[in-house]
C-alpha cells in the first residue's frame, strides 16, 4: 500500500526545487496534490501533467503566500478542488546572500514576508479544517542556517530560526487536536535558489567538507517530508529533521 494513499497534500512554492520534488514524491505515494506557485506558471503546468501521469489528481494555484488574502484564497481553492487538506508543506521561500550592512530594508522585508508570514498565513487558513477533522500533518521547511547561522545570511538565517521556534510552539498548541507539526532543515543541497552559492566548481569542494563526501539532492528533502507526512512518524511532533550530509551535528 502506498504511504499517502487517498490523502490530499498542499505544497507551497512547488514549481521547482524542494517543493517540486516533494509534490512528485507525494503523488507517487498516492496523494492528490495542490501545487502552489507565485510566478513560474509554465513550470507549474508541467508539474501538474507529471502528477496526473502518475494517476493522481492535481491542481496548480497561483498565489503569493506572503499576502494574507492570496494565502486564504489558495486554501479555499484547495478545499474547492478536493474537499480537505491532510498534509500542508510550507515550502515557499526566498533568500538573498549579501553582507547584512549591504542589504536593503526591502530585501529584509521580502525574506520576512515570504519565509515567516507565508507559513503563518497558510497555516492559519488550514488549521480550522484540520482541527475539525481531528488530524493533520504540517511540515515547515526551515534550514540548517536556522540552527547555526551563516556569514552573509543574517536575515535569512533569522527567518529560518523563527520557523524552528514557531514549529515547536505550534506543535504544543495543536497536538491535542491530533495535528502534528514538524520541520525539515536542509543544507548542502543544490537547488535553483542557491546555485549562486554552489556553482559546479564549488560543489566538489563543498562535498569534501561533508562527512558523507557528496552533496544532497532535493529528493533527499522530499523523502524526509514524506516520512513526516506518513503514518510512520505518528509519534513525532515539534521536531526538526536535518538533511545536510552531516554538516551540522550539534
């Protein structure tokens, strides 16, 4: 039996990177999927077609999750399509890599809006539905930088530190309703968003710094999200699963 057979999952920022891999893996494991995107409509359409080829239902919904109204509309569209949401993956995120003193307040605001207010708005819209049903799994994409920080990542790291603390606090609050809240903390994984940090020549060097001696893949993160969505993790909440090749161990 597939691990998410008959479930409905909403994945934000799903047109590429971690979100895309997660949406596809969830579909392979039996879930119908709502994929959210902000601007990559063509990529989202391709993903819908891939999910449907797997025999699962899928809709793409354009919405900027940093806007409260659009986040609410995203959830309303998901409910209109499938009637419920069993799993929410708050994946949408933005990052600027630059010394703190050189960043503009507009850049800070963009990261705070998407990385912090995005999960807040979407989760608040989804929670009443999960509470009514007495079950649900919420998975927040944080980062290893939320644990350890990073040079030229001051504000981004701060937003991911918020996600970790928020995950733990919300898990305590909604656990009595049968809802689990966990996080995945990726690191040392090449995506479209961080290709400037890990160009091909840097990837080989970085791999040699890791205990496992190789870089990660977005699918590694997707498998961690799958575990947190599935029945196998039914006794886990308020936790962060680090997926980083061993680059942080404390």
